[in-house]
C-alpha cells in the first residue's frame, strides 16, 4: 500500500492481511438479537465451568507470637546524632528557601 493510499484513508482501519478472513460488519439496526443471544450463550458456557477453589487447611505449627520491643531503660534526651541530623535538615530547608526566594527575586516577581 502506498503512502498516498494510506494518507487518503479516513477511517483509520489497517489493511487486512492475507490470512485474515473478511467478516461482515453488522450495525445495531440490522439485528441486536443474534448478537445478544451469542453473548448470552458465551456467558452461560463460561459460567457453567466449575471454579476450583483449594480448601483452607490448618497450618502445621502456629505462627510465633511477636512481642513488642521494650522501650529504652533510660531517656537521656536528644543524642548528638539526632541533634546533628535535625540541624542538617534545618540547614537544608533554609538553603532551599533562600534559593527559591533568590530565584523569585531574580525573575522579577
């Protein structure tokens, strides 16, 4: 098929292959009854097949009980590691805000 023929097609349908059998296209006005009967027949055939569900079986051993982790024996407050992480996060946020404000100022808003 040439490019002109492809560009000239309005419906956008692909050309049929050699092995493809042409099928008659029916409009809804020609007959909904045979189509709906076919759908109902296919649905009944699909629903008549049994669904195989495996039965539930009891486990060989019960699941182990997980106990919650005990809280620390003493609370010293904030450790140096926690403090440094919070300070780093605060510095990151402040630098990000300063960069954004600088960009807004530079853009003239």
